[in-house]
C-alpha cells in the first residue's frame, strides 16, 4: 500500500494518506515533490536494454535501431504533466543529452518516449549510463 506524506503550511503537522499503487508520494501543500518514476539503464546498439536500477518502471523498450526508448511505468503517474530530467553517456569522454519527448510523442501517464542524442543533435550509439527521472 502506498502512502502520501503531506507537509502543508495550512495544516497542523504532517498528514499521511494511502492508496493501493505502491508509490510513496512526498507532498508540500498538496503538490508531489519526489520522483514518481526513475530508471538507470545501459544500451548497446542493436541489442536490448539492461535496466540496472529503477523505481516504478516496468520495462524500457528500444524503438527501432536508434537510441529511441519508451520507458513504461509500473503504476500510472497522477498526470501527464510531469517534469522530466535525464542524461545519457558512454563514460568515455563523450557527453550525450536526453531529448524528451521524441518524435512529437507527448508524455503519458503510462509511458514516456525519449532519445539519447549527442550534443550536436545526432542520435548517440551505445550508452552505458542512461537515466531519467519523472517528477510531479
């Protein structure tokens, strides 16, 4: 069972509520402030993803032959309007960027589509250190 901890400036003390999603929500004045989902994964061009660590992520799908990924959430997020932070890299001096969302695909409550691209905008090849976090 999930718990929501809400520290409100209008309430006396901390309010805790629960639902069946399995997600812990930290709130300030009713707004979620913790990551609703996050993942760190590795990808070698032409292969499948290896999800090394994650929270509320059921799988990561490779879309085609480029570094185009769909992050699938275990439990739906409260809204499609969440903030996204992320990065990708090889650990060998090449700095890559996370581009979200990809191909005019809007974020949804059940999944997020992202690309890992080089700083010049070209799609990156294999990456060992990819990560994304969704807040809100």
